[in-house]
C-alpha cells in the first residue's frame, strides 16, 4: 500500500510542477509582449491606430503588430490616413538589384521645332491670264496642250480680229502726218491700240507682216496650266484663252495644329523636305497664317514661299515642313521616362538623401527631345526615379504614402512653382495636387 501511494504522490507533485512552470512561462510571455508593444502604445497615444496589415495583402486587418501569416512584418494604419513611415524606404542592395536609376531635375531650353505635313501649290502671285480684248477668231494655236512650259516672249496664239485691224490701219495712216492735229490723232490711235491689248511688240509684228493677224506672247516664263480654246474657235471680248503660272517660286501650305499655331508667325524660318527628293532641303519663311480653320482636321494653314529656280518642286507634291519658332527661356525639365500618368494626374517618384522615395504630384507643360517641362510640384534640385518607378509607386500605394498624397491640400501655384527656391524633400507632401489612389497592375513592392 505504501509503495503505490508514494508513486501517486510523486506523479501528482510532478504534474503540479509542470502546471506551475507553464503558468509562469505564459505570464512571462505576456509581460514580454506588453513590453514590446510599449512603443506602439506611445504611438497610439499620439496617433490612433485603426488596424495593422500586411503590405502584401492590405485587405487583411489585424488588431496588433507582429508577423503576418505570410511572414511579413505588419505596419499600422492610422486614423489620419498615414502609415508608420513617410515615403518608402528601399535598401541600397535592392535598389541595385531592381535597376532603379535616378536623374536630377535640370533647367534647359526645350527645342521648339514643329514637324507638320504640307502640300506644294502654285504661287498665285505669278499667275497670268491670257484673254481676248476684242472679238476675234483663233487662227492658230502655238500651245496646243495644257502644262506646256513656255519662256518669256514665246508666241502663244494668232488671232484674227477686225477691230484690231481697223485700229492698226488708222495708226499706220497717221504715221507720215506732220501737222499738230495729225500728231495728236496719231497719239490717240496709239493709245487705242494699247487699250485694246496690243503691246509695242505686237504693233511692230503687225506692221512687218500682213496685219491680218495678231500674235499673243507669253508675258513671263512658266507653265500653261489651263487651255480653254481650240484652233478656229471664235472668242468674244474678255474671254479667257489660257492661264500661265510661273515656277520661279511656289507656295507650301502647312497644316498647323491649334496648339502649335500660337507660336508661329510671319517670318518664322522653315525647312521643307520631301520623299520625292531625298537629301534635298528647301528653306523659306512663313509668309502668313491663313485666317480660316479646317473644320475636319482642326488645323490652321501656314503659307510659305519657297524659291524653286530649277522647278524641282511641283504643285501637288506632299512635303514635311519643319518650323523653328524662336526659342524660349530655360525651364525645369525631367526625362519623359520619369513620369507616371494615371489618366487624371501625373506624378513622379522623388528620392531623398535618407534613401526614401516619395510620390509627388506635378503639373507638366511642353515636351521635346525626351524631356518634359514641370510647371508645378518640384523646386528644381530633386532627384527623380527614371527606371523602376512603377514598382516604387505600387509600394507607396500599399504602404499608404499615396493616401497622404491624396489628403494633402494644393498650395498656391507660387509655392509649388518649379522656379521657387529649393526645400527639403519632406515638404513635398504639402504642395501636391489632389490625386486618385491608383495601384499599377503587375507591379509588386
């Protein structure tokens, strides 16, 4: 009896010791956990924590800090919309592995060259209309097809006109007159011939010939663009016989978008190229901006005068027009690759000296040569991320940095101007524009 009792007493004593040890260890763990939570409690005193979450799975909420089921250190979500830290911190090794590159905000003069399509047309200032001044009959056509090239003074057509013949006969009859009245009549006859359209060359030609026909000559070198009569046709006074266009100069009409038309004016230098003449450049200046806007394309035409001594530019030819408005002042610019566009706003990722990355909303201006002008949001001395910024932007969205950016109020334009004095990166949250909370698909922190 004594031996079983002794064994039972020993087992009971051992169980008592195990129970005391378990309770003591659990109490020690609770104490340790409370000690570890002490900083968080002080933080809660300053800023109320709503819940804790895993940045990889922000939809899961936990009542206290620690490791998430995925093994990630959880971060707090505060009632004021902030998180544990301002911005996103990435260690240098990760920065190198992800290939994150930064570039400084710099000031430069953006190239203002504008490339637009254009078309070559006739210079209508060099157009001439050949018409009949009197009723006549086309006895012979020297030019029998449209688009025939002619030289200055070349015969175009022979006309048989009774009215011209009678005026010429009167003028010849008074050639030998010596009296003052006869000389006055001869001057009047000569003026009548001029009014009827006969030049001194026509009068001399008719005097040497039979006088029955008058030959019309080309007033300038060019191309007969229209031929409206045929040989043997009767024409009336004022009727157009043909149209002559010069090719010494041509017009190039460029289609300017409305955004670019404001920087182009009369005298703007222009360079014209065409695929039909590779390697050749034609230089000129804008003569005028035509006042009408094409309702279909919303473009305004610029008329450019180009010298064409060899006739290489033909009307109807398609060309590329490069206009070079006067360059402006230097402005703050960033590489195009640094911009993150959400469709409603544009932002950048700014890197500070402490290794943190901050999203900053900006307002952009012109773009040229791979750079974009920054009108508001930066101060001019920042480093912006140009490679890997989408990964950082996604991490900023998960960690709550974008929430603070969304809640920030936009300060006056002068405070956010790209020309203002430089300030620390920590101040960026105070001069950004409202921004939608946007996560980039496919990116992970």
